[in-house]
């Protein structure tokens, strides 16, 4: 809890947390917050500039841009979050099993992870969309399928480090059940690692999803999504370049907030950092594992 | 005659502002060995590095460090660098990390000697061979072509001592040189330190928290706690009748632990010195 | 050393087999009947059950899965990936040139990324905490948060439309490389420069730097040691950048109409041309495994410690 307090003292971190929370809340309560129907077409208001009724103006079909942005949070931010939670969940279960029981189970599970990680994530996402068809749900499914192995790897490493600690050994000697040890002793200490990893994966997933939507592989019209709004804006890029502003800035702002949040989280949760000022040493992951999160849209 | 005089040395964190070493003053006599003892985190290593002016970026220092009549704190970086190695030399705790992990040991030794002497390649090799043999390293030429991770901690300590033999510095600062070693290597390395002093007649600052080693080597002892000097005096005085409670606590709690070591060292106690 | 390379190479063989098998069965995961897809793709007006049966036989779909896999695998080794459902042309005749085009784009970009991220990483590490470091990091922070298609659109808008300097699409001249390479470089250099910077910084605090200075070595020599040690980390990371960028030029290629794998794969996905998708995945996954193996070998070569543990 003291670490959390330390985290809030960092103004930039508090600001990014605020941006993230506001976005998430606005997405959840979109129907109540959005001023207009995001899919209502007003041909007479095409490319209208900002007005009191339409605060950010209207798009090429006269739809309210602000409302579309707010509804767009749902696929662009919230559904990606769901996919993230699902893959972290799967990764955590497998990572815990592998890291705690070790031996053959560990070797077996890690070989599976090796295979999964030897597929380039971006290509596999494309392949899954290719096989299952275009659509938001297939992209999300592809995210879950491609990311769990990477989370499992990281969580395993962190669980292994803590499973060796004296108090876990002590609990084993006392005859505490494995599940209970995991819940009481290992989960709380490995949580920081999980939080930092998933937060850093999140921003790249948001960017990737918007990239796929931009290519027309994601959510289908007339539903709103940030990447798709940018794609629509690109078609009139030469005559009305300002149409790219709203979705573009929103995306950059949100992703930057997530990135800052990740950085501050890492500083706040890492006891080695911050106080002594020493740099965090890299974890001994395989190159493929370390690099997986470096894919951007 | 004092070779090194430190007055009101202060080291603090430039970013956080916390003071790590406060107002330390001490002297090092020519040819003598001053041991700095204390728990880890008491500022021993920081003091040592402050004399070399090698504390990392972000750490600032003030005070007077008078070496051969010159205040080291006043020197510019270039003049300071010309004194490092040849006049002030440092031996680190962990040999594995002290040498560049991606090149063989010989590279560092040759580069250092090339910086301070105008020897040609064969001369350098010959001098290195002699120095390494005299610290009882077998196969010196082979060792020169080994990577640090291929050698043991004790061997690497002796390589650092061999380099000191060649550089013949006025002051050697040894920062916990025996802490990371097993008992047998520790014995060998301490032996080499004693011989190093005999051969070069250098002064030495020996940082350690192992009192057994300190008893064997030190003429004078300085006790540090939480960044300040709390007691100093001759080794005999400190070990037999410390004035400060903390010193007594340190010496008594270590005595038991040292029994085994004392045995190996041939029971060298204060009485023998 | 030789033994390590041999051992590491050997590990990748079963991995390649598993990867190819998974790629093969990807097709069977499709909710649609491949025979139906073929007929649809060829624009057959009325699909009868007999026609479906005939197509299935022609595609060899009646044989057991493992037999089909083995035949497919053997023909893949001869670069025969079957025919496109849509155009009927051999897959390799479409994929081969596209692969080459993407490879060109990737290699130019990787070189640019390496140069830029090492230069900036070293510079920032040496000036840690100073204004230069802070501003470069701040800019890179915003740029990595920017979707690459947005960046691409902005560059096109400015350099091609407003200044009319650079071509917006195709790969006809050297000039047409500039915009796509810039976009890819900017999107990735931000990440790689941070890796270089942080590995430089952690080297700065190493004992060998302290000991080198304590021996009076000149700063130039010390910096060289830091560089050598910290770039070791970067070498493997840069090796892995090649297949990653090879696989994620999709967006950039589509924006600049680059006739490469990205454009081809998106078109194939939209027209459900399975053999092309399959071959695309196989080629990229295989190059991922191969480059990964290769980068481990390079790593062992530059890092003496790893060589022996392996």
C-alpha cells in the first residue's frame, strides 16, 4: 500500500491513471455520456465544423464525431482489455503450474510456449483472421491465442524466483496445501511482475487492433472504432486533413498514458528502483520472449 | 608522516539530498595499513571511492583529501586520472565483475601497464609473468588468455594484487577483497596482501567487516557506522579495549565466527602482533 | 563453440516441423469447406453437391490428414505451395516476388533502425538525466504511441502533397523507399533505442568500469568496453528485429501500396485465398525460427560466457 502511495505522488503517473480511468468509465457508460447517436446519419451536416450540438463536428456521413469517439472506446479499449485479461489469466494459470511444480510439467508446458512463441505474433493474428474471417471477435481471439504463452513465460520466471524463497519452503514444511501457498504467498509477490508485463502489452495490443481496423480487417461499418475512424478520415485526407485529428490525438493520448503508467508502475513496484537509484537488471528470458512485446502496429 | 589526510569528508546524494558519509576525518601514515570496519551500508566503500573520486554520478562529495600535500578534491579530472592506478590503486571485492567480461584478463592488464609504463610487448609479458608467479599463480601466460568467468575469485584477487606489484602505487585501497572468497582462498589472498606490503612498502586502506582478516593486516583501525567515524586507534587498542559500545559489540560478535579462521591462520591473534 | 552451434541448430529442426504442422492444420480450423471456398473464389455460379465432391477429390481432401501434411510438407520444401484459389497461379509465383520486395524494405529499415537507435541510445546514456536525454526520450515516447498509419498519413500529406517531393506509392525509384522506411524506423527505433540506452546505463554501474577507472585507464577505453558489453545485448535484439519487421510491415505496405507480403496477405485474407495465407504464415514462421537460431549463435559468438554454459 505504501508503494501505491509512492506511485500517486508521481504527478505524471497520476495524470495517466486519470486519463485511463476516465476513458474506461466513458466507454462503459457510453450511452449516457455520448451526446448523440453515433450511427445516426445527417447528410446535410457532412463535414460540419464544431457546434454546440456536435462538439467535435461531424464526419463524412454527418455523424457526431464525439459520440463516435466515445462509443469507439468499447472495441478499441474495453474489448482489448478483456482479451488482455483473458490471456493474462491463461498465462498466469500455466505459469503458476510450471513455475511451482517444476520438473516434467514445467518442461512440457515450456516447450508448448516455445512453439507458440516461435510464431511471429503479428503474422499469426493475420493468419487467424484469414482463416476465421474478418471481424473484431476474431482479432481478439487471435490476441488471446498468441499472447498467453508470453505471459506464461514471464509469470513462470517470477513464480520460480519466489517459490524458492524461505517462507514458501517453510509453508511447505508446515504442510500447507499447494493452492493455498500459491494464493497466500506467491500470488501477492508476483503480482507486480504480472501488472507491469500486462500493462506494457496492453498499449501494443491497442495499437495493433487499431491497425487491423484501419486495414478493414476489424470491426465492420457502421460501428465506431478509432482505427476505423482514421481509415475513414484517410479517404478524405487530401481535402479534409483535419478529420484525422480527433481519433488520432485520442489514440496517441491514450496509448501514451498507458505507456507512462507502465513506466511509473515499474518504478513504484520495484523495490530495487527508486530508492537506491540502481537500474533494473533484465530478466533472463529468451530473446523471442523478450522481443514479443516489441511489435507495434 | 601522513601520506593521506582526509578532513571533513562528506558524501551525499545529489538528487535525494540524503547524506551518506558525514564529516569523516582520518589520516594514513606512510607505510601503514588502516582498516575501516563496520557493517555493510556504513559508508566504508563510499569513503574508499571518494578518495579515488570514483563515486557514481549523482553522488557529490566535499571536504579535503590531502594526498602528498595536494588536495585531490580540487584537482581537475585529467590530473586526477593521472594519479589513479600509478599512485592510488584500488582492489575490488568481486573479481568476476571487476574485469571486463567480454575480453580476456590480459587485455586489461596490458592496457593498464601501457598507460603507465613505456614497456614493449615482450617486456610487458615478462613483467606480468614474474608478478603473477610471485603471487603464486600457476601458468601465468595461460591465465592472461582466460576470460574472467573461467577463473576463480581467489585467482582474480591475486591477479589484481599482481597488477599492484607492477604499478607500485603509494596507496592501495582494498574494498572488501576477501569477503567473496572461501576460507582457503581467503587465507592465500591475505598472505599475498601481507607480502605485497612487504615488497612495495605501500600504505594501505583495507575495508572489511571480517575482523579476523583485519587483525592480521591492520596497524590502525577505524570504525564506521551509519556514515560517520565513531572510533579510531591502533589495532591493538581497538581490539583489546574499545571505548565505544558499538565497537565492542562488533568485536565480540565476530570473535566466535572467527575461531575457524583463526585456526587456519595459525592462531594469529593480537598477542602475536 | 562449434558444438554449441551444432546443438543450437539441432534444436530448431523439431521446432520447424511442429511449426509447419500447426500451419498446415490452420486450414482445417476454418469454419468453411475449402472446396466451397475454391468454387466461390473461381466464381462458379451454381454449386452442386457433385461439383463439391469433384473439387474435394481434386484437392486431395479425401486422404488422411497426416498423409496430406507429409505431401504438403515435401512439396513446400520444393517451394511448391499449391495454386492460388482465386487466380489459379502457383502460390510461389505470387509470394516469391512479394517476399523479396518486403525483404528489401525490411533490410533497409533495419539498418536505419540499428544506426538510429545505437546513436541515440549511446548519446542519451552518456547524457543521462540531461535535457538532451529527456527530450529525446519524450519525443520517442509520443512517437511510439502513434499508430504507424497515422504517422504515414501525416508524412504523405506533408512531403508528397504539400511539398510534392516524394512518391506516395509503389517502389519504382529509390525515393519511394524514403517514406515507408521512415515510418517503420520511427515506429521501431523508439523501442530499440530504449533497449540500447538501458543496457548502456546498467553497464555504466558495473564494477569493471570502476576498476578500469581505478587503474587510470583513459575514458575513451572505458567507453569502448561499455559499448562492447552493452551492444552484446543489442545484437540479439537487433537480429530478432528482422523477422518481426518482416511480419509487421503490413500496415505500411498497404498505405504506400508496396507490392510486398503485407499487401498480398491482406488481399488474400479479404478474398479468403487459403493457400497464400498458409504459405505466408509458413515462410514467416520459418524465418522467425531460423533467425532466432541464428541470433542465438551470434550471441554465443560475441558473449564468451554463454558459449560454455550452452
